């Protein structure tokens, strides 16, 4: 059984119903296809992969998009 990904649900709601995500969370999306790669929470990046694998990592973060294969990098938490 996989762990629920609440920020994904919030991101989906913000796109479809007009509600906003938490001010302490910021989505990290692929620069090419806009697929959700992670969510920045409290100065760390939360990453979630298949079969319930989840990681909370520090910056910088580099990831290959699972959708289009492009390389993405974020150097630190962006402030709103």
C-alpha cells in the first residue's frame, strides 16, 4: 500500500478548483513537461517515487523527469 501524497492532492485541487497550496510548500516541476518532481517543505525537498518510496533531501537537488527524461536541477528553496 502506498503512502498518500497530500501535496499532490493539493496541487491537483489548486489547478482544478482554484484553492491554493500551503504557503510553506512549493512545487518543483519539470522545466520541459511540467510533471511534478517534488515539493519543497520547510527548507527540504520531498520526493516520492513508485511503490511508496519517499525521500526528504537537502539542496541542491538534481533529477531526471520520469515523464520526458529531461534533467532538472534546483539549487535551493525558493521563497514566496
